[in-house]
């Protein structure tokens, strides 16, 4: 079963080609859109089976549980700044190995896969055209939920 589509065929590929985001060709090669079938599998494993997008979180117990999201951070200023890498409070919270496989989840058919070091360098691109995004690491409990264009929730998925 094919797991990935080509980035050039991704509906939002234009974001990753913006000159102002300056994503290297090497990093672009590591950004892989999931096929719809594989995206659904990843969504069920990483997010849950009850909801199909981040708008209906009340259907997914861990997403709607405030105890899973003990802190939040305002990210808009960091997004607008000239600083490139993932802001330090988010990086410190995740504390992942650079090779950690990361899923940027928008809904159950719209997920990107990359490595943490690529996400860390290019985080703005993954959020550029998104209303919400949930960032999960493979075999990691920590998660970032960009709930709107100002606030990110820092939390842990239930095991």
C-alpha cells in the first residue's frame, strides 16, 4: 500500500514553495503528504476514532479533556518574527530527538509526515494555511495543538 503522495501534488504545496519561508530542497524532500487511506490509519492511531477533524473534539475524549492540556502559549508573535526555528518554549516542551517521526494532522485525510528537525526548522510553513493543526510524534505522548492563529496548547496524549 502506498503511504505517501508527492509534495508537488499536495493541494497546499504552494506554501512550501514560498520564497519568504526559504525551505531547503533537502527539507522539502522530507515533507511527505500521506495518502488518504494511510492518513486515516495515522489519525486513528495518533488522534482517535471518534472525531474526523479538529473542529469536533468533544467526540474524542483526550482532545476534549483539559487535564491533557495543562498549558498554552501565544505563538502569533513568534510566527510574525524573523526568527526561524520553532520557539524555545515549544521545543523545550517536546524535547524530541531530531529524527523523531512527526505527524502534522489537520483532519483524518489531511496529514503531513516529516522528521522533527525538519518541522523545527520550518514550523511556520506547516501552519501557514491551516486553521488548526495537531502535531504528534510517533511513539511520543507530547503533542502541540495549534487551536487558532494565536494560541497553541501543550499537552500529552493519553497512553
